[in-house]
C-alpha cells in the first residue's frame, strides 16, 4: 500500500500498534511530546526532523534563523505539554561543499534559542547527505508530575489561543514573493517564539488539554477533538487573525489563521470558571495576548466555525507531511 | 572554508566551543553519549542519524534489519558509557512512493531490538524527504552516578576488546559481491549485537575508559588516546580478527579488523590488576569472548602496532563522515 493512501496520521496509528502499550503512567506516540516515568522523576521527550526543500529553503532562510527555529519548534512541543526544555541532541546531515561557516552560524542560532530558554545542545551526530537534514531531540521537565495532554478536554470548556494566528504563513508567502516590508511577519516565520513563559503562568490554572499550533489551527485543534472525543464551536469574529492591511496575498487572513500552520502558539481548553483568571495571568506575566475563541461541545455536533451566525464545518486542510 | 578541509572531528571541535561548557558534573559533546544531571538522577542521551546511500542501501538491507540496526547502534553508544538503554524517539524521512509495509517492517525490526534490551520507542516525527532518513535519539540510565568516559585511561592499563573485529566490514563486502554464504558475517553487519549485557558484567570491575567500535578499531581507540593523552601498544598477534578462510576479499583480516568499523564491540582500558577478573566475569555472564590486545603507554610513544616484534604506526584510516 502506498503511503499517500494512509497519510501521516493513518501511518502513525499503524506504528503505534507495533511499538506497544505505554509504560505505567507514561504517554507515548500521539501527543506533542512523550511523557516518561524514570524511577527518579518525570521526563518529557520529543523530536522534530527538518529537511531542506520540505521545511526550509536555504535561499530564503539563513543558517542562524534556521538554527534558532530548529530548536524552537522542539521547545514548543515541550511547552505544549506544560514543561520547560532542558537538553537537546542534534543530528546534522550536511551536503558536500557546504561551508564550515554556514554550520557554525546554524549552531550560533541554536545557541541563541538555548540561551533564551536556559537550555543546551549537549551532543549529536554528523553525516553526509544529499539534502541538509536537522534532527533535534529534546528533553524537558514537566512541573512535578503534572503534564497537559490532548485527551482531557470536556464539554463546556472554553477554547483559548495565545498570540496571533496566520502570521508565520503570511511571512512565508511574502518571503517567497521577495517582499521584505513586513518584518513582523517575516520574524514570525523565521524566529517563532516558543510559549514557555506563557505555559509557566498558565499551568497553575490547570488547562484541561493543550497543543501547539504547528500543522495549522484547525488541524491541531482537531487533535484535541479526536483525542478527547469532543467537538468545538469556534467564533470566527473572535479569532486573533493576522493583520494584512496593504498586503497582497491569495489567501484571506482567516484562511491563513485556520490552515497556515507554524504559528507555535498554544491552543488550550480550560473549564469556563478558570478561563478569565488564566488568560489574565498569562498576559500579566508575559505581555502575550490570550483570546477565548470558542467552546468545547458534544462530539456529535462536530467541529463548527460560526461566521456571522452561520455554521460552517471547521475542516480546513492542515499540514499532512506525507500527502502534500 | 569547505567542510572537507576540517573533517568531522575538526568541525566537532568548532561546534563544541559554540555550545559552551558542560553543566556541573555533565559530559556534553565528544563522548559516546552525553551525561546529564537531572535533580532526580543521571541520564545518558545520544543520537545517530542514518541516511540512505551513506549508511545503508535498500538494495542490500531489508527494512527489518535496518530498523533493528538503527536502534542497536544507539544502544551501543549507551553501553559504551556503561549504561542501559530505556526510551527512544525516531525521526523518519520517507521518500514518495514508499510502501506502508516497508515502514511497518522497519518498526518491527526496531521493536525486536527494543524487546531484546527491555526498552521502547515512545515517539517520533514523520516527514517527506528525497532519501530515507532514520534519526534515533536514545535515553539510558547509567549504574547510579557511575559512567565510563573516554578520558581516564592511564599508562600501564591493559587494552581489551570484546568479540571479534572486522566481521561487519567483511559481511558488507560479501553482500556487495552478492555472496551470501557466510551468514555469520552478514549477520554481524545487518544485526550487530550491542554489548549491554557485557557492560553489566564489566562495569563493577571499573574499566578506566571505554568506546564502542563504530568508526573502526584504530579510529575509536584513537579517541581514547586523544581524550586521555596517552599512547597504546597493540599486539597484532593478539587481535581477535575476523576468520576469512576460503573467502576472497581485497583487504586482509587485519586490515578489516583495524579499519573496518561497525563492529559495535566494546574497546576498554582497565588497570592490569583488575584485567583478568573483568574478562572472566564478562565471559562467564554472557559467553562473549574478551581479548587483551595491548597496553596503554606514554603519549610520547604514540600509537603503535607490534607485528612480529616490528613496530608500525597504528594509524589506519577510520570512518570520517565528512571526508569519505
């Protein structure tokens, strides 16, 4: 059977059955990071593989930005479990003729991200390859034994999201056009901010479920819905969509916000009675805006987007690495 | 500057200065695995990146063997620090048109290796790529706070090695000839045995320094010499070289043993007065042969191979991923 027939998430389901059932109290395949129980404590463990021509184009992205982002996307996965990043290893595939300085700048960018989050790259592996490959694996600490999964959203919970949606996707499109006027959008794409500080403020308010927005808001919120067996009702007018005044793009701000991906914002659910206090705590501690965008509903109602009181299915395509 | 001018180990030195000094009591870049101190305990952390066309050829290597080996090479790194493997994450780059069954068989092979060592694959990342990419990162536990570095070999220590050297390299060459008669050699290449059980028996006898033989015996023993600022004197007649009776290969058994690589045997140094007991303990517990092959000498004497009482420099090329 061809991969394109099952897609990324179909394949993950098949592999899940091969690797077996998680150890006691552990979370394995299917969340932002694995949760491990060592005799001595709880560990978060995640990995992301970035490949030239798929995740980045060295014509648009310099090595420092690329290094920064390759660490940041892993940090975001640890943040989405409620944790803080600690130590990373890096597997690097380099193409013949690559300059030593390019690799040093890649590592300088990694180091900048590490310093921001008080973490470190502690080892790795180097090899030749035909495309540049950057594989990062990251260890993090949760808050004590507490971590935030995808599967605990409950009907009636509020749905919230940090920051703005669609900026990274807009930045990528502008970069491809050679338009470098909106530096805020380019930066959102090249140097996404992993929401670690926001999670520190948020987690004592006990969100019920959380993901980071990497594949796209619809797709990632869909992961919460699938894992929690719930639906959602999202108010279009409440979504913190990218501001694109004076910018010419094929897609609307709403489309970029729903399906763009690589925002690395946090999308979480939380019981209504704790929602306001949690949003205020995050904004007070970090200055980052948090927006309530909808509510968790019965699974039978599906995933719905309310646009001017009319209901639309919330099913914009997200990023499936094996289909696109 | 071009990569080929500095080579793998030159580049690693440069990157080391960028990532900074290790945390208190930690070991970062430059050993088989990083050693991390969590508040709650000590962790070993390592990664290996395998790329199609560089590390494997799908024409020779089936997915099950490849999956097994991709885990085993990481397990070997943890063993070389004196530890046991616990949990792995896998980044997988797949080429368009790859069959789902191929990937499932890859994971079955990984699972076989995991079961052998009571460990698990707990997460990962999937993406498209132009070559098949398998990136494994592995966490392990040392014995308490004890781990075995490369830098503590002392003049007068014995140099020992487990198993046989050169079998994997001979197996690879036979496979390329289409000769599948010597299954023992093919197996040594396709399904190397990580020496975890051997390390369990060995480590209470306190070897002073240890590496696994991945790049080649000369190259890897050279890492101990460089890190410990010592030389070595190796007796050719004592080396456990691959037996190649009736097999036609360009290289001699000695050449394959010294420079072949991918043996995943353990090469360690140990004070003379503990050497015999340690060898006996490993063999008794596991059945694996251990051979004393030489001694640690002053750095000024260099790295010497004694062949029929004549001294030769012990400098066969090993595997430099960025030069070959």
